[in-house]
C-alpha cells in the first residue's frame, strides 16, 4: 500500500513537472503565445476526463450522492469555482511569457499563506500569534529569495499573483462549500 502511494505520488509529480515545462515551452512569442486558448484546452480536457471517469466509475465520486435535488445550489457554487479555476490557469499560463519557471514555482509556494489567510477571512481557520510569526518568517524568506531574480518582470509577477489569488480563492471556496 505504501509502495502504491509512493508510485502514484511520484507519477503525479513527474506528470505535473512535464506539463509545467511543456506549458513554458509553448508559451513563447515564437511558438504559441495564446494563453486563453491553452487555458480553454486545459479546461476542456479536464472536464472531459472527469466526465469520462465519472461515467466509468461513479463510485469514485461519493459526494455526488449528496447533490440529489440540489443541482441548482451546486451550480451556484461550482460556476464561481470554475471561473476562478479559469482565471488561475489563464494568468499562470500568461506569466510563462514573462518569467522563468523556477521563479513562478517559487512564487507558488506562497499559496499556503494566501489560502490560510483567506480561510481565516471566511472563518475556516483562526490566526494566532504563533501562526502569524510563522507566516512572517516564510514571507521574509520568500522576499529574500525573490529579490535574487535576475530577470524580474513586474507584469509576469502580477499575472502570477492574480493566478495565485484565484487558485487559493477557488480552494477556499471549495472547502467552504464542503464544510
């Protein structure tokens, strides 16, 4: 069971890394600088594969039984979550035009802090002195690492920040809906 988990985690990391590198390769002014089209393709493939998986194995989606008779309520939450997902993908893909992958990946480490602060804002988490100190420590370290970026482009930084805010908002909204 542990071996299976390690293999699945390793496969997830490998596929994720390959997709990130491929997106960076594609998102170049000379190749395919159309982040909206790339985002649309990402979302279409994700939706199609999830739908196919649901049709093949509905037992993998135990939460769907709870939505019986609540389809309109589910849509009122899933549409904003989908929009946030689209914004996150678009902005992240757009950031590849301006910044290095390593810089963008390092910025994404700040998602923990953003998600935690948003969770505090909606009442899912509680901020105390110890957590605030940890957040300040992480932010200080992040600022030191980001300050060494050789090719800093503010536009790319802004796109990535918008992506992160949308991604974290999507995650917190999903958690809020499920709680």
